[in-house]
């Protein structure tokens, strides 16, 4: 545990030091960082996500990083699949929806709606709700065209309605 956390700290220090010059190393560190999103320890998963957001903030734009993270949606570890959804939510809240090409990411989330693991399914729904919170009704229209089962769409759309009624929409 301590070794992993120390490793994350060292990479974090490198990002701080190198800033956009770290961009060349992203492809090298991302596979390991994706694996760590699935770590059994909460502290490792949290530190890992913080580092990923830091990379998006200081080394390369969020879309550049996300283009290289899409494989995480198909990762063999369910915690990594869940973690990538949580990381997407954090990215949206840190950088906004305009920083990402969500049309590239949504199909991957839709695949996770049928994941065998309930935590992954819940995280996928929550990330769609977060996208909706940022983007608005376009998401509902887009999801309707994805060929998802109506029962699943109903659950998601009910959550969209709840967010809209709550007044927590980012975009109006």
C-alpha cells in the first residue's frame, strides 16, 4: 500500500515539475494508473483519481487523456470500470463538459449499463446523470437512439427528471 501511494506521489511531483512536458510520459503511466483505479484500497483509488485530474489540469487537456483512457471501460477489474465512471464525473466537475468530446465516451458508458457488476452499472448511470447535468436534454435524445432497453432508459430518464427538478443543472 505504502509503495503504491509513494509511487503515485512521485508521479504527481513529476507532473507538478514538468507540467506540459509530462505529456510525452502519459502513455507510459496511464495503463498503471488505470489499474490502480481498481485497487482494493480506497486511499489508493482516491489518490490515483486525484493524480489523473492533475495530469488533465497540468500536463495535457482532458480530452487528450480521456482518448487514452477509454480502454478502462473494458478493463477486466470491475473496480477499474467503476473507477473510470467516477473519474469521468470528477473530470466533468473539474473541467466542464466542453473540455471533453462526450460523444466518444457515452457509447462506452452505455455498454457498462449492462455490466455484470451492480456497482459498475450504478456508476455508469451516475456518470450519465452527471453528463445530463452538464449538457442537458441533448443527452436524453442521444440515449434514445442508442438502442438501450426501454426499462433501462426509464430508470435513467427518471433520474434526469429528478436532477432537473432539483435545480442542480449546470447548463440551463
